[in-house]
C-alpha cells in the first residue's frame, strides 16, 4: 500500500519536477486499483501529472478490468520480456510520487504495519513505474493505469534487495534519483537502473495496526 500525503504546501519545489504544480488530495492508505497521481512524459510534450488506476491493464486486454491479473507491482526481471509489461517498458514509463510505502511483519491476525519514508524527512519518494492506456470493451471508456517496479529478490537473478528491508519484505520499490528522472521517462535508462535505494535512504516507522484493514476509514489520518 502507498502513503500519499502530498501537497504543494509541503513539497511544491519537488512536486514541480513531476509536472505543472497543483494541489493534490492527501491520501493515507492507497490500495491497488485505487487512483494515484503519476508523472509521465507524453512525447514531445513536457512532463505532466495525471491520475491513473494503480494496477496495470495492458492495451491488448480483451476482458473486463476485474478479470485482469493483479499487476500493481512489476518484477524488474520481467518488465523487458513479459507481454504484460514489455511494450510499456519500451514506450510508456512513469514515476509515481508518494510520501512513503507500507510493509508488514508478524502473523496473520496480528500483523504490524511499517511505514517507510525518506530518511531525512525531505520531499516525497518517487517510484519507477510503467503505464498503459486501455479501452474497456464493455463501456468504451479509456482507462489509464500503472504499475510500480520492484527489483529481484537477493535469492533471485541479482542481489538487488537491501538487507535492511528483508524482515518486512524481499522486494521494495525502485526509487530513482531526481537526476535519473529524464533518463527513466525518456527510455534511455535500461534494466541497470532498476535497483533498490542505497542503505540509509529510508526511515522506518511502526504505525497503528488499525492501518491493516480495508473499507470504511481507509483514509483516516489518525491511523498513522
């Protein structure tokens, strides 16, 4: 899940790198298939910040959105080859800004949520992602959707997951530096860019177990 407490008042300078500045609605608990704000580079225009469904629906999908496999994350080792991602990897990349992301530890029924944010309390994080445009065959509506890329686990194709996050999860989002934004969005950065943040880049917070729920109250700021 994402924590996207973003506003011009707290990060106007940083948010401006994603597109023309504008106020964003704070969200404290974003789950897959909900709407997120995404920065993309529709050639030949400048970066723009647009709203998308968080869980990719590829352009070629012929069934309903409910029938598409969950693709809110894309494994780095699969993005260049799997049909679900390969066209988007070549042509439609994006960056997803968020104040942080959640992982969990513990057993079912007693899970402890952990919030990961920038270690120095600086502007929001930026996740490397892919996006696509799909036409709903039932309604004729065009739907923009996205996915967030996660590197391979340490036991997988490459030792790319930071040791410090392993107690919570074997994967974490790819967090490109601001200096790499253009290279990622333009497409000239390849798989070598899909690596985890360096040690010490993130700070971990234990948050209320009330967060581990869906339904009414998802966006309650008192949960955090």
